[in-house]
């Protein structure tokens, strides 16, 4: 599968026809001005959003793993880190931003096969990762009552797309 094939698959999916980024509503004003920007950029420019989904450990780990210059996107609107951030009170009003799959055409997008800042998670360039992506469980209707399918879906929901530098405002289509 090519990147163009993957974009087309997402767009025609009845399950997830876009990509997602979770954040808190308190960050919407800044996102509306700048789009989504990397943690590295926020640090360099000397500002930080009011509310973040990560904690100090996860931000340190982002730097250690080299993913600080990227913005993380989700393949589904059910990422387990969003749930944990809300449960821990880091995201009091969480929302998923809806991102156009066209973001995938920019150079240097990567896929993390799990939570990106976890040491054991493999991260590959998008073009290399597509051969290993379980698109069936994400983008088609499957038997979700089957325990094996549920395990595949849980694994896919942890995955992250890593977009270098940021997501321009024009590719943020709305929120859910």
C-alpha cells in the first residue's frame, strides 16, 4: 500500500474517515491561531499550553525518544492516553480534533506501533510502516465481539502517527 492508497482508504472508511488529536478545550484558542505545534516548538518559543494531556515524565520521555519535534495523531477517537489524561485530571474538558488525512502527504511522517514515548514501541517512517498496519481492524467493520479482533483493535488504538513540526490550521477540520 502506498501513502496515497492509505489516504484514500481513510477517506472512504465508514469507521474512521479522518485522523484525530486529543487536547483540552482550553487550548482551542491557541490552536485556532497556530494550528497544532510540536512540544519542541512550544519550548523554543517560550510558551506552553494551559492544559496538556501528558505529565512531566511523558514530556521528558518525548525528548528522550526524539519525538518532541512531532505532533501525535491518533488513528481512532479512542486513544487510551486520552482516557488516562482525563481520569488523572490533566484534561478536564477533552476533545478530539478531526484532522484531514491529507496531512500524511507531508514528508517525514512516522507511525509508532504503540504509545510513541514508550521505550519498547517501534517507530517507522510512514511508507515503511504501512505494510505492517492492521488497516482491516481500524477501517472496516469486523467482528468486534471476537476476543482476537478486540485485541487487535486495542493495539491499533494505541498507535500514533507522528507529524513533524505541526499540523496547519487548514487541515484541522473540526472537533468531536
